[in-house]
C-alpha cells in the first residue's frame, strides 16, 4: 500500500498562519477588527459600483497578513506593539487614505504616514542588524554608530523605492500619487531670454492657465516635486528619531530605551515556531494508521 500523499506546503502554511494570528491576543483583536472594517468597506464599494476600490480592499486584506507571514517565514517574533502599528498603518494608508480620501480631507495625513514609515523602516533595518549581532554564526559585532547608520540608510532606501513606485504609477498608469502643490513663486533658468544659467524669478503668481483656460487653483502647479521631497524629508526625520534612540539602546546594551525595546523583533523560541510545529503535526498525521 502506497504511503499517503504529503501535506502540501500551502496547507501547512495556512495552519501555521492560524496559530500565528492567535499568538498575541491584542494584535489578533486589532487584526479581526480591521479585517471586518475592510470587508464592510468592500461591500459598500460593490454597492456603489467602485470596483477599483473593491480590488484595493482585497489587496488590503492580503497586506494585513504580511506581518504574520514575515514572522513565520523569517522565524522572528514581532512585539505586539510593532505588529499593531503595522496593521493600523496598512489600514490608514489604503482604506482611510485612498478610499475614504483622507489624503485630500486631512492635509497632514500623507505627511504623518511617511513620517511613521520612516520610523518603522528604521526599526526594521535596525532589527536586522541587531539579529545579526546576536547570531552565533557571525564572527564580528557592528558598532552602535554603524548600526544606527545602517538603520537610517535602510529606511531612506525604502522611502526612495516607494517614491520610484509612485512616479512609475503616475507615468505609466495615469495616476496622481505624487500630488501637485500650489506655489506662488517659481525660479527657472529655462525662462532666461538669452539662455544663460541664471534663474528667472516670477513672484506673485495667482493663476495657472492651460490652453487658454484658468485652472482656478490660485497659483502655479508644481507637478509632484515638492510632494516627493517633502515625503523624503519627513521619512528622514522619522528614521533619524528611531536611529537616535537605537544608538543608545545598543551602546548601553539594551538599557534605557523602552521605545526601541518594544519595537525590536527577536528570534522565535521553539514553542513559537509555528511553521515547524505545523510541519511536525502533518508528519505525525501521515504516520497514523
């Protein structure tokens, strides 16, 4: 008699994911609450015929699983605080920002999210180095200053990649992710009548006319540059803040910074490695008569 077929990896992953989601009661409650809100939003968008937003809701449901999937595949344990922040960040960016139009209704919404993104990305970059420092397989230790620099650089790289993504979506899919900014003064060497490399300054701009039509915006439209640089600036501020605290956390060997300690992932213990547990349970099930 041939042996029973092996349990597929996807089934083992699904079983491990269920265990992972229930590991922390606080983050599991937030996950269930946000998931329910996304489902309600999707139903409302179907009723309104906004099928693009329905797709965005489906994407959000998948993104809400990312923190748990990272913990399973990388075999790391995210603190509940960090996991909750990541879940709320995803919901705030996709559902509140895009579908509920918080980006338009609340002027600082985009700035807030980019600042938080810089902070969180620095935390992730910092934790990667910190895990390497604690690994027995690594024969060298990175200094606190270098660890902070790596965290800062990692965060800024993530921020730049995201701006590349926004630019690509605007250029190739006709979106407007890099929002325009109304300004009342421009400086441009292109406008110099003799073609010299001297900026021509035009002040007091109150209208933008395109093909003879006043756009009614009350000034000149900057097409995305100011928005992009502002996003990178606040990303930098968030990254610097975490890197600053992270430096002292490493320098004093984990003492004196609850902010950093509460956001740093750690390696999973044997009883928290749910993917391995799911694999063992599958093997035991195959061995039963």
